[in-house]
C-alpha cells in the first residue's frame, strides 16, 4: 500500500501515476477529436469565419479550451493539493491560481506565434512545412533561451543581486578561473512557492547569469553551493547547452519528417488538403506518440551530461564530500526518489537518480 512506503517513494509514485494518466488522457482525447469531434468543430469554425487562418484559430482555441478544462483537476491536484500533502508548497490557493494565470498569459502569445507560423507553412507550403516548422522552432527556442532571464523569469520571481558578498566573491573567482563569462549572480524568491531548492546557469551571451533560489541559500553552506555552481559551470564547460539544442533539434527534425510522411499517406486516403482542419488533429496525435517514444533517448543523453557535470564539480573544486552532501540535501528538500525503478528512470528521468550520482562520484574518484 502507498501509505506504508517512505514519503519520497509515495510522492514520486503518485507523480508517476499522474504523468502516466495525463499521457493516456492526451492520447485518448486526440483520438476522440480525430475520429468524432474534428468534423463538427471544423464546421463550426467554417461557419464563423471565411479566412482559413481565423478558422484555424477558432478550431485550435476550442480544442485548447477543452483540454484545459479536462486537465484542470489533474493540474490542481498535482500542483497544489499533492504539494501541500507532502509539505512541499508554500502557496496559498490564490497564489497558486495567480501563478497559473501568469503562466497562461505567457504561454498564450508564445503558443499563438508558433501555431500561426506552423499553420501558414502547412497551408502555403504543404510539401516542406515540416522543415520550415523545425527551422522556426529551432530559432525561436534559441531566442527564448537568450531572452528568458531578462523578460520571462521576472514575471514569476523577484530577482536581485546576490546579497552574500563572500559567496558572490567565491562564485566570481571560480567563474574567472574557468574563464566563464557571466552577467551576474542573482538570488530569487523560490520560497514564495515551494520548499524545494534549485539553482541554474541561464541565458546566452550577455544574458548569461547564475540564479540561486533562496531555499538553496538558506539550507546549504557556501562550500556546498560552490559545488552546485561548479556543476552548472560543468554544463557550460562541456557545451551541454549547445549539444542539447543540436540533439533535441535532430530528434525533432526526425519526428517532423516521419510525421509528415505518415500524414501524407493519411491525406491521400482521406482526400483532405494538408491544412484542412479535420485532418490536423492527426498531426498532434502523431507528435504526442513520437514524443513518448523519443523521450527516453533525450533523457539518456541528459543523464550522460549530468554525470559529466557532476565529475567536473568534484574535480574543479576538490569538494567531493561537499557535493555529495549537496546532492543528499537536494534529494531531501525536493523529496526525490533516490532509488527509482530502473525502467521508470530510463523512461522518465532526465537526471540520474541521486544514489547513482553519488556512487558514480565515489567510483571515479577512488
């Protein structure tokens, strides 16, 4: 029974059930839309507007609204009730709703831009829409990575220069030692939402900066935080961001290419035009399926990057025990499953389990 398991096992088992349920629900909904709802929804859009792009907005908006309503109970349980059940959240109900509205306000215009470019290419360039969509998403992703620390992150958190001068000097000294250009070191109020701890190396070019959650600053020593920072520098040192973008874009390109050919076969058998609303749900269904199949490949690459960054953190700081302690603290604060089932880890984990990371550090540095 779940109640007999340790809290971290309970928490992660429930999260896994929620993720699996959401995936099954998405697949079911797209199948239902494709075979039962696409025609009536398309007819409604055709009656309301004459312009194909406006018709597409109406069609997509109706589907998005339906998905949001159906997924809201799951989102509320996983994002609010579950986090409070395991004493991980600091949010009030109104605070949680405000954060959801902020996320919606950010995602709507970004999603609209992507959908507009996608549909225009599908409509005007039916033979190469997949390539054009891939190129645009690649460019858009790089742009967002560059701008997010400046424009998007401050919508959700308050950032200010790191107040601990001793720690700031320590971080800058380490960054200079490895010739890592950073625009600054900032702390942010992660505790307004959660008791979990986090830190990141964000941005590109002049927007590159270190961000440290206040929960990390409150619970970790300076030496431990330095090793966490060194781990993030390790990602930069090994060019994991660039490699990650290239690998994920290759996976996306492969997926779009395969989806295009399956879609073409469907269009020939159904006599639909490529941009016809009734056919478009098949594209979404195929991409969901491909995302599930290709996800473990991306996670496998990500786990390899994490091992490399871990090793860099240990060797560059000579702080093996400090880094092990930081991993254990992160595991406790974030209620991570230190020893997940190997299949679960293979399918869903972008980071190796904490126990594997600690064991790997010990093996390499013996």
